């Protein structure tokens, strides 16, 4: 059974800092890995999708990497802003579904 | 529509009543998923549709839960004889891909409260 772990569970940083969120998974037989953000009381917004054959994807200030063999992914956020405050979720894709981690709650302070 | 639409956004019901939750996926998306998010918990997979069929319904917690999809579009999740532990946010997602979990796009969710 696939298990996805995200560390840290919560993180508070001052505005402008670069930060890294970590995701690990137990079964490397995945099709893809997706990072989402979730604002309080809202649904999930897709940030980045990495196919299993890829090693990284970039979108603006976000960069996600994937090391499938070691079961790890990182989400790098450059020059953090208060608007980045949210819960970040990592999910690994198999044939029929995504399996989610429990998320990292990020707060960026002024 | 432009995104995944879910209704109702909020539902309060009494224990023992039946509820129906609706999901309108992004037009043209063949794959549709239902997830549940309980307070302080991660997202729990419920069921996956490819077209109108459900190749994976392994996450449905009991036989009180059922879902259908018609016309390869709208899906309804039905919970019969609701219990307090059914209280959660029910999230629907759709994806263009078939056979593999492609990029998923989520709706805003339906918050269910069972009194």
C-alpha cells in the first residue's frame, strides 16, 4: 500500500526566504507526482505535475523535483510571499488514483 | 464550465437521512474522482470513474456509499442513512487522461455536516 509522508507538518518563515518542502513515498511504481496548494475552506489548486520520466518541473517561483528511485520529491519556493501561505499537498499517481500526503502548512510572515 | 463544479457547497442533515452530492467535471474530461477530507485528516480516495464505469471503487467506506456517472459527465455521490462520522468535505476532481491518473483539477468541495 502506497504511503506518502510530508515533512515538515508546519513551517513559518519570514517573507523573502527561500524554502523547501519535502515529500516521500514508499512505492516507486508511480506514473506521476503532483503538488497542490489548499487555502482554508477551499478546494485544491494544482501547482506542478511531474511525470515519472521527468526529474523536475518549474513554474514561476516554484520548482519541483522527483527522484523516483529513492521515493522523494521536493517543492522549492523562491522568495516567499505572504500570499504563499497555504497548505501544500503532495500526491503520487498510480493507475487509478492519487494518494495524498497530509500536507505542510506554510505561513509566510511580513 | 471552466472548472469542476460541485453542489451543494454546504449540507447539514440529520443522522439517518440520505444525501446526494453532485459533481460537474471539466468538459471533455473522461476521468472523475471522489475524495473525502475529514477535519485535520488527509484526502481519502473514494472512487474513480473512467467514462461511466468505475474501475476502482475500493475507497468507498461502506455499502451506504454509492456513486454513479451518467453521459460521461455529471456524477452523483449518494450516502444513505448518514452517520456522524460521515461529516467531512467531499471533493470531486476530473482529469483528461484515461488509464493513468493525469493532472487532476479539483472542485471547491461539498461540506457535509451530520447532526
